[in-house]
């Protein structure tokens, strides 16, 4: 008989609470545990190219993401600490450019996901959101006093207690198109048909919601690509996120 693997049980128990948290605060000790787990995540050159802002005020949480929970952790790509450390040593450190953006985004995302796993192990519910990027992103910089250069708010992690249990954990694709053995293989023919069918299968629970059925689409992916993620028109102006990345110094253009 195989012994229970608690780590895998925690990872496999991850699910998203869609904005329906109670107003119960998260204990400071639990927040500290999640933070200490976050900083244990792998990172490039021991830089930890991120900052984590702990937001407990519920109105500020809502202003940042549109949601509120027991606590919100905002994970930012950030090189300002390194720039200050270098200056302290009489050295220069350039915290800009696309390469450092990708490196910082990787460090930051790994820290955030590790935090979510730690929170689940403590019995906390969680939700990742890009609500930071909806609307005028300048409000995020203002609300959190973020530096205007070499800093980019990447993702928010809400933690707390869900008002009600998730009825059916979201499914995940594990076959062709996601997992590739030895060489990259783009799904084709029957594999693509199967992917479409998998997204439509309510038992697999891959679809985000049932809006596509209510709006008369034959397949979830039709709704996803035409309504949820429409193609940008040629010549459409720069999106604000790209503009913020540029003004923060993360663009090589």
C-alpha cells in the first residue's frame, strides 16, 4: 500500500475561490508562514527580483483587484532594491530591459505559486487575479506607493476562507498540446477534435463558465476565442500594460 504523499495531496487540492471570501481575517502567523514559503521559491542568481505587498484593508483590496478576502498579497517584479544596493556599494545596476523583465516575472510567479501551495497546506482558500491590470493600472502604483521605474505589479493572490466549498474542482488538460514527449508536437486532426470535446464535457470541468451555452455557441472554445479573447484589430493602439512596461524601463524598444 502506497503511503499518502502530503505534498502532492496539497497541490492536487488547489482550487480557486472566485471572489466569494468571508470577511474573516487571516492570522498574522499564517500570513508570515505564506510569505516565508514564497521566498523559498527558486530564483535567478539569488536576486529574488520581486517585492510582496501585504494588503489587509478590505476597501484597498477591492480598489486594487475588484475583490477582497482575508488578505491580498500583491507580487511585483521589482529591481529597485538591487539598484539601491548597487548604489550603496558605489556601483551601477540597470534594472530595466526585456531580459530582466522575463527573469523577474519568472521569479515573481514562482514565489506567488509557492505561496498559494503553502496557504492550501494551512487550510486557506485562495484566488489568483490579474484584476490589478483591469482599468487604470496607475491606481495600483498610487495605492501601493510603488516605484515608477523598474517595478511592475504582476499578480495578486487573495487568501482567506471561502463562503462555500467549491462544488467541483476545475479540470486540467494533461495530454497532447500540453505535455510533449522528447519533441514539440502541435495537436492536429482528431487530437484537436478531442480537445474541443474535452472543453465541452461538463464532467471534465475545463470551461470557465456556462456563458457559452447560454449565448448559443456550439463549443466553449468558440466563445473563448470570439468573446472572451477576441483578436485585436490591425493597427489597434498600444495597450496600457505595454505602455507601463515601457515607462518602467522593461522594454528594449
